[in-house]
């Protein structure tokens, strides 16, 4: 396809993500996330060497990072603690190698937690929104189940994420990695409180399923968007409350009209 189209802009986001494909094995993660990226980059090298190409990695490639090293900058070594994180770290390094070793115009995006319209249950914000929407619709008792409440994450609206990807592709430097993040961290509990306030719900029971972190889980993850802002002019524009409100409206409509 790349040989036929000879594109000048390529966004490579294809990947397996355990939150939405929980049955994905380590072998499948390597096959899709790493070898899939290798196939794309080889096709670019052979048929579209001048194309500006963005390979979308993940903050999971950083692994657990101590609070003293946060917000996380792109200079921090990759130290993944999960099979998914390892696959994204390998993908990231492969993209860098094709820029350095073959002179391709390849940039890397290390994206932190995304929220906003289209977010599916399985990702933390999507799961919370789905449960709140069910309570609103009367199909669920006023009870929320959550894995952790105290973990802190850097949430960025998907519409800001898409704009960041475009700005990186247009203005980024080949071979460079760019954190795509807000630079702010919220606990899962704070996100849930905001959702309940938007929904106007009181007296909702909250059940935390786990008391301590499992191996590979991260207590806090907040990125430094400084390189992205300085080199591309990008700025985040959509506040957390708007993201959650738009997500909740969308999910309530989907529950009310399942065919949509």
C-alpha cells in the first residue's frame, strides 16, 4: 500500500493495548506492536523514504518512575515493567534506529493517559464514565467499582492528543521523542469526584477492589510536555471537566440508543 500511495505523511498508531484487548499475550504484543512497526518502517524505507512518519509509543515504556524524577522528561531511560510497556519501548527504540541508521524522517510520540469522546470501558476513565452513565440510566445500582483510588495519572483529551500528533509530524525533529501529556496529575478518586459532580449524583457507594499496587502497576505518572510545547508550539486546550462531561454525554446517549 505504501508503495502504491507514496504518502508524504504517515501516522502509525496500530497496536494491541491490554486495557482493551486483555487476552493479548506477550507474543501477540511483540508481533503486532514491534514487528508490525518494523514492517511499516521497512515499507517507508523502501518506498517512501522522504515521508514524515510518526510512530506512537506510550508512557508505559518508562515503567515505574520515582516521584523525585517526575514530571517525566524524554531524557529518562526507558525501563518498562509490563509486557505491553516492553513492546512499546522496543517499538520506540526501533523508530529511533530507523531515523538514526537510515536517515528517515521518523518522530516518536510517548503518549500518556488519553480521555475524551470515544474512550472505551477498559481504560480507567472510560470504565468510570460507563458506570456513572449506567447509574444515571437506572440500569445500575448507585455503586462504583474501581481498582485504585489513589493512583495519579496525567490525563489529556484525545482532541488535544490528535493535534499534538499533527504538530509533531509537521514541526518535530526526526529521531526525537515527544511526550504527549498535560503536565498535570489527578488521582482516580479526583476524576471520579468530578464525574459524580457533573452527573449531579449523591450517595454513590465507591468500592476499591485493591488495597495495594500489583507488580508492574505505577502509583503516579505525570509527563513533562516542555519539548512538545517548545519545538512545535502545541498547547493543551481542553480541561478535564469538559473531557469528562463530553464522555458522559456520549455514553448516556449510547445506553439510551444502543444502535448508535
